[in-house]
C-alpha cells in the first residue's frame, strides 16, 4: 500500500484496534500488520501523538515474560474521534468507489 495512504489511515486503524480492547504496542503492530505493513518504529510516535491528544491513555502492567509492558486504552474523546474518522472514511470510500465504477456525477448541464 502507498505510504501516504497508510499515513492517512493509521490513526483510525490504531484507534480501532485499541477500541476493541486494551493492548500494548507490539499487539497493535501485529493487528494492523494483518492489513498493511507497518513497523514498531511507526506505531510508537503515533501512540505519543494520540496520548498527547487525549485520544488514548496508557498504563503499565508487569509481565511474567520480561520487562513491564505499556498498555494503551481508548478514551471517550478517542471513541468520538474514531466515530468521526470512520464516518469520514466511509464517505471517502463510497465516493472513490463510485468514481472508479464511472458513476461520477456530472456537475455541468447538457450543453446540447
């Protein structure tokens, strides 16, 4: 997938994953990677931006398999933003699909 397309949808994808249940960074990467290729280096700056925007919160959980893990959970503001982004995405997808099928609206009146 084109990197600009990824960048435009990554926030929505991360919020969607976290909305389905609290998880740590590596889990988020794995779940999103099922749809598009991303790396851990991509997700952590995004998590910081989402936290700074009060869209997610984080907490530490001790791990029996190594160091403590930082888990992320969605906030009420994050849920509202996910709804907004999803509606925007659905509208965009519908418009693009119509265009690709040749079902675009002609804004000009017939000149004949």
